[in-house]
C-alpha cells in the first residue's frame, strides 16, 4: 500500500516493534512468505541507474538473495514464493502511471547521457550491458517467462543439495498465476485458516518492505506474525552518500524484525479506554479500524483524501478523533472487511471540520518558504521558519526529498540522479500549494471561505466535473465503491477484476455525506490475459515487450487505442513533497476497446512460445521425496556456466490451479483469534510480549530517536510500574543474593544473562560483602542508560535506585562428550534492576543445553562430516555406519566407517586465483607525496579526489553527486584493498618524563599509500575532467564544490550533463565495484593469509564442507576464495572470475591443513570428527571422525536444520 513514510511513522509511534539483532534473533518460524517482486527489482537494478548487469548476473543475484533470506528464517513447514501475476483493473491505474513515468524519465536520462558523453569525450563501451528496462518485470514478458524457469530449477537444485530446503513444502506462484504477489500469499493464508485442524499457534514470517505488508499481516488476526525487513536508514538521505558499498562490519546484520504481536499490544494500550464503553472493547476490531485509517491516508487503488497527509499528523488526528468518538458510535467502523457507513460518516464529519485549518496552514507554509527562498541564498535554512516548517524540512532532508518509502514498489520508477536533477535544471519544483490556490487563503476574509473556493477549484480544475451536483456525487459514489473494494480485497479477495476508480483525485472529506444511500455492487469478472495487461499498463516506449502484432496498436497513429499512449503528459506535483509522489495525468484505459483490439489477434499470428506466454498458469508445489524420484522436469540447468544439472532428483513437483474465490457471503479474515492460540506470556518462544512486566502507556513527545534523529511526533511511551515495597533494599544487602544469578534482560526481547555486579545510582558493589564503591563512570553510565531507554526504546523506567551489570549469553559450547554448556560475554550491560527478570515464561528451547543434549544426533549413517585429524584433516566425508570398533555413538572412541570426498575439479584454478590475490599479483604502492608528484597535483588535492568529493548540482546542498574516487575514508578508517593502504604510525619508545617538562609530543596518525593501478586511474581522471581538478587544486579542503562556480559559463543543463557524465564514468571503472573495508584488513599478519579453511556453517552459504583459501582478513570476517562455485557466492568485487567466494564470519570456518584429499577406506575413532551434517545418500569408503565445540550461531543452525555445526577449539583464532 502506498503510504509514504508510514514505516518510519509507525516505528516512531511504537518504538519497540522493531526487534534489534535482526537475522540473528529470528524465532522458530513455520511459514515463510516471500513477495518476490521486491527482491527482483533490487537484484536487477535497484535504485542505481549507473549499475548495469547482464541477465545472468541478475539471476545469480536473485538466487543469492533468496537463499540468504531462506537461511536467515529457516522455515519449518512452508516456503511460499509469490511473483506478481496479472493484477486487478483497480491496480492497473497505479502500474500504468509508474511505467509511463519511468519511460519518460528513462528517455530523459538517455538524452542527458548522450550529452554527458559528448561533454566528457566518453565513448560508450560495446561490451557494456544494455540499460535494463524495469518495465519488463510485468507478467507475460519473455524476461518473466525465463525468470520463472530459473526459479523452478533453483528450487530443484536446492532440494537436491541443501538439507534445510528439504524440510518445508515449497509453493511457487509465478507471474502466470493471476493476482498480486502479496495478495496471493494472503489468499493462501485465508484458505488455510478455513481448513479444519488449522494449527492455532502457527508462526508466520513475511519478507518485504511495503506498508501494504504490515496492513495485510494485521488483517490475518494471527498474533505470531513478524516481518523481515532491510535495515532502513533515514539519517543521510540517498543523495549525499558515497557511491560505494562500505563493509565496516561484514558480519553485522542488515535485517530487522517487525513484530506484529507487539504492535497489537501497543494498540491495546493506546485505544483501550479507561472508562467502560457501552459495548465490549476488542483489540481485534481496533486493528481492523486502524487498517481503514491507513486506507484513507493512501493505498494503491485510491488517491488519498486531499487534506490528509501522514507528514502533517493526519494519523494522529484520526486516532484522537477515534478515541473521542468510539464510545458514542455504538460500535466499530468495520467488521470482517464490511464497512459501517453510518459510523464512518460521523467520523468523517469530524475530520472534515479540520479541512480549512489544514489548507490554511499549507498556504502559510508555502508562502513563507517561497518568500524566504527569494530573499536568502540557496540551500540555507531560513531563520524565520516556524518550528513546524523547519521540522518538516529537517525530516525531508533526512529521508531525502526524492527517496521513496522503503519497499512501496517505487523502484520501478528508476528515478536515479537524472530524473531528480533534470527537474532542478529545468526550474520545475515541488509546490505545497500552487500560487493561485495559496492566494485563496492569503487574501480571503476567512479560512472557511477560502476552503470553499479551494474545493471548487479541485472539482472544476482537477477532477473535471464542473459544478454539476450529480457529477460531483458520482465522484463520492466511486470513492465509496473504492473503499468497499479495497476492504473486500484485503479480507476476502478480489471483489471485481474489472472495477477501478475513474478519477485521478479523491473527493473532499466534507462531501462524503449520505453514505448509506450509496448502493454498492460489483461484477466479479475475470482477470486480463498477460498480453492484455501489457497493453493496458505499458507505454509505447516499452512496446518491444509485446509480440509484433500487438506493437502496432501502441505505435500506429490510426490505432483505435492510440489515445491511451500519450508521448507527453503532465505530472501534478501540487501538495507533494517528492517527485515520485506526483499524480501522473494520463487517460484511463477503455477496457472494452482494449480487449476488442487485443482479441482481434488470432492465435496463428503468434509463435507457440508467445501463445504459451499469454495463458494463465498454475502454482507449482515442490516436496522432498526422501528418495530419488527420477523426475526430469526443471532439472536442466538454466545457467549452465554457473550450475550443473540436477542429476539425482529427490523432489516431486505437482501443479495446482489458482485458488477459487471465496463463496459469496462467506467471511474471510474475521476479527477473532483462533481458539487455542497462546498469547502474551504464554506465546511461543521468540515472539515478544509487553506482558512480562506491568506497564502503562502514555502519549508523549519524548523526541524518540529510533532512526538516529529525534522525532517531532508523539510516541506511545511505556511507563514501567514499580512494585510496591515498604523499604527499598540497598545494593550491599542484595549483592549476596543476586551476583552470579541468572536473569533475563533486553525486555521485551528477553535474553538470558548473568549478573556480575550490582550498584545504586552513584556506585557499584563488585562482590558480595563489599561496600559500594563510588564510581563516576558508573554514575555516567546509569544516566546514559536512562536516556537511552526513553529515547531509543520509548521506555520510561521510572525511579531506579538499583542497577545491575549483566553479562548476556554469548555462546553454547559443546564438549567432547557431547554435552552443552552456556558461555556468557565478558563485557556486561547496565540494566535497571526492575528490568532484570528472574524468569522467562517462554524460553527458547534452542538455547536449552539439556534439550540439545537429549535431541542431538551423533553421526548417524548417511550424515556428512568433516575429518578433524590425520592426513585427511579438513576433508568432507560421509558416514556409512559402524566401523570395526563397534556401534556409532557418543563415546569418545566409538568407531565409524566413512567415505572421503575428493576435491572439486575447480580446486586447482581456485588455488591459482588465491595465490595471485595473495602475492603473485600484489600491487606496488608509493607514499602520497610521490603519488601526487606522478599525477601532477598537490598531496592534499590527491587526498580529496581519492575520498568523497561532492559536486552540488541544484540550488540546495542536498542535491549533489559524489565525483570522488571513494577509495579511502580516513574518518571511518576504511579503504579499498589494492587501491590504497594505510600505514600505521611508528610508536615511539616510552621514556620517563622529567619534572616540569611540557606535554609529550603528539603521536603521528599514520599515512596512506597509493597503488600503481590507482595512480593510472587518477591520471585518466585528470585528463577527463581538468576543470574539476583545477577547482580541487584551488581549495583542496573543500568537501563539496558548487557546480555553478566550477563551470560558471555553462547552463544548468550543461552542468548537469557534465556531472552525470563523470559520475557514470567513475561507476564504470573496475575499481568501483570493490567495497570499502577496514583499513586494518590491509595490514593483517601475513601468517594468517593463505590458510586453507573448511566451512562448518551447516546449510547455506558457503555449503557445508566447502574448502578454500583465505585471501584477506577483516575485523569480524575473512575473505575466502573457495575451490568451487556455489549459489550465494560473489566475485569479490570483480577480482575473481566466478561467483564462488565471499566474506565469511570467523565462527563458520576451521583451519584445514594442506594435504591430500582423495577417496580411501579404513576405520578410525570418533575423536577425529569436528563437524557433522545430515544427508541422504552415502558413498563408499571409510575414515575416522569427534565433536568438540559449538558456537552460538552454529547451535541456532543445528537446531533448525538438525546438523551439527561446530567450532573446533585450539585453532588459530585469526581464522576461526
């Protein structure tokens, strides 16, 4: 659902709904649902117009990302992958607008690229992949047909080779199955809940970024639901950031879990009235009414009400009105997707009373901005601005004026720099209120009179219905049909495939009257065929996506539907704060005319493949068979250069027609919890609850900083209720009872910990029996934590006289006898005593040593293992059964028979690549002053060019491009290996300081050296842009340059072309693909490089038992060139020829000594085994194999995947 800024608003309103830790704390999940279009867009083009990939590279990126998500969640029962199929007609308006706008901006970008190439004498490279047309991500295109085949092969491949993929049933609903991806997912859940025996405590996880997905998760009324989302940053905006990936911490999670259960509990705290109502309070009904409010703010099927904007506090206003009116309404606004129009009209009447005020505030704000913009210099923050105006501007600077709401399907626009800066160059801007509309309020006697005049302007000028009351009433009727249609769509499925809202704007809330007189009816209809939808949504510029016979309908001036494909059109930006929010004013499709011309094409005019593409298909269901099936469909590799065929197929495939529509009158999602569902403190482990503490909610503007900047909006603050006690014990009194005891911290996301220290607000008691030690650092930490609880988490801890230091659980260690023990972190966390819980009502069994010991399977026949000792150390083996020494079991010397696998045929070439990266092709470096002399520039200017250098294009400092090489970031301690390296300073020997001697001399900060390859690139850059280098030489300290001053004699369009040409040229350089890493990676001990390692990470990336060579060391990971390719690998920024390498966390590797690795047979003892993994097909041969130690991350994988993933003790820590 298109609700700009909704995710940020929700997170700041309810600060605890996002679970920190992301991928490392995912609870046990039964069903994982993937709305695949977001993944496809991000992996094919994302938001960067400068990145061009071949189709094979795109598919590999999709596979890698898909496998990554799967192994983060590890679903136990179901994986549902849904790609958008043919959409309902109501959705096509939005799809059509996006695609037309994308095509128009792509044409403008191409024109500017030509000018940029001419300006910079840049010749296009023939080998460069063509620009990707994101409009091809539409059902029925050849790309989508190929993509479907890729997915089906990939699933077969993963089931054959990856244990974790064998566990769940996998349903693939491709582009040929009608319906939007997320709604096909909802359709599955809706029918599943109707089936008898539906499990009441099913645990769901939905991956995606759309606000739509949050709404859909809520309407299921399933409390054990979470959304896996990318970590979103709002503190920098996309425009000013360096155009290079920075791997400051490669092991850090980039995902966050949004917990729907916590959101529901927040709703209950906020909306449950203190006084008894005339009817029972139901949080389930409140959830449904909340979804209705969000529909009024914005959705993909209806335009928002004209005076409703989330950035102006409209949701807060609706909440306040709802709380005020609910006791008087006699009931809730909706029920199971059915709208109570009488109650809604009362609510809308109250909302309409605020229209004049909202419009007047917009007019005053717009006029103030316009006046001061003329008086002050560009980009300066006006001192005159009101707090409301400046607050809005700060938020826009943070989120980026052209940054779309994360995941709201806007990536298809492909705005990039070209579309944004083109508007700046042409003088076109965003207007809060047009000048003529502004004058209505500035020159009118009253706001109410002006609002009436503004309404007339809306209906006459924008809606085009004039003053005819019947025509205006038709707008209201259509809008009410739309609300009913959207509610039906969410709760029961498609009400009508051919209904749509036939206007570009919504009516005023004040005109939504006599709603019960509106007669609502829909004709169900049927979905378009794929080519019919392509005709309906694609612009003429994308006509090549259709077969030849259809293209003429879009291109021929005499075509009966040529009017549907305007070459130029207006984008209305009034009232918008970002380009992508503009209303695209293109004509609506006449369905009858379109279907008539489409169906005039006989099947004989199409090739057999084209005929297949224009048909609806079925869902494909994959299941692991447990044995070889002999099936061959979808087993041939679709990427033969990267993956081999599936030769031993162990899965079955069945096809199921699309699910039927719900029977008429049968409710879909109903506002009731499934009987038997455990909630609150009794919820399944891993699903947090506020119920483990006594809390009260209060709406307060606490300036919560959930995303790194203080919110200007109110938040629901959780006040911890202190237990009633007559006398508060002292820290000394409690120390003997609490130090060394186990507690649960990080409420409400409970993590076990060990109390190491207790204290009061001034000092600490380090041990039982010791007095309080006054400690200023302790006191500062107490105050800092108190502030962090309120600002970061929205928790008012209240009076907290006692604090404890708690060491959180870090790892589970597995000993040689198979037993497990908990290990706690050395560094503790400061926690107020009232937030250190003595018990967890629903602990995670994955962290229970006794449960692990009872369920651990030690090397059963058919399992895989890694040899831990002897000449085959580090080799992958398969357990066949008992050896000569007796039965396989937990004893330290029990024998087993195994086979040892030979290395892959690509091992030799991989070793050569690793050697080249390590030393054979080692770059030569020279100090900065020598490099500067070779290039012909000062050392300070060289440092600026090598880092980030921003060229300001528009009238605001926010509108800038990074034209630096970005190969070093001294402030963050980052650099690009093989381009620059950091030389640490030599530490002077310590010496005693004489009495009266001044302060010691400052320690040098180190220096940078530049490689020959980088110097060559610098010389080329200087030749390409001498005007830029001259400007840098004049002021090498300048972090950014004003393009109007650097190129004073050129027009804005010429400056734009020059800047974009440089930016594009830099992105095409091979060095641009390499990420920034810690500068310490370049000075790692040479003895640690070149080690042969074996992967022990269980399923996933890299595969269990994969061997490789360490080529670089990072702070928390190592860079490994593996012996063979695998899905999920990378080419290390272009430094290796294939995708079989990656940065790998220490804990997932063990050092493997160099030695032979060939098949043999024999018996040995279990003390030689360091890891094991369940598989199905053993080979022949034998060897000896022992489990020694398990790290926490491996235990998580073990208990979800039933593999033994271990970390061997006593091995060089640099490689573990």
